[in-house]
C-alpha cells in the first residue's frame, strides 16, 4: 500500500485564505478516500475499519481540573486505606496439623 506523505504544520503567519481552503479540501478528500476504501472492502466481503471514538476520560479530567476539586486532597470520602485487622484481638493460637500427608513428602519448614 502506498504511504501518504504527511502535510507539514503551517505557521499561522503563513496561512493565507487560499492555504486554509486547500487544507480543508485535502481533509475532505482524505475522508472520501477512506469511505471509498471501506466500501471496496465491504463489496469484497470484508469488514470496514471500525469507527473508534475518542475517549471521554480526558474530557472529564480536564473538566474536573477546571471546576476544581471539592475536597482538599482530591480523594473521595472513605478512600483512606486502613488496616482491617488492627483492631482484632488474638485470644488463643493453635497449631493445626495437616489431615493427610503423602508418603515420601519432606518437611521443608514454614514461613509466618
């Protein structure tokens, strides 16, 4: 497949009305070419390229930054992590031997 050369960025001071119009024409033509390629693929029995929409996550992040966070540190209430077992009391420790040990097994110690 042929590689289409990229159009270099044109600075604002060099953009005349004619250049702007030509860039619009190039954009329209590239959209038409893409639609025609999809049509050819469809007629040949293939599937056209999927239309993947841009993510909305970036828009939401920018909107949140513009509005400002309602909390000082930017975290939700209840999101502070804490140890769930810190308040548990251990009343008694028991060693429970395994129910079934296969023959030929070797004890290699344990880790807490």
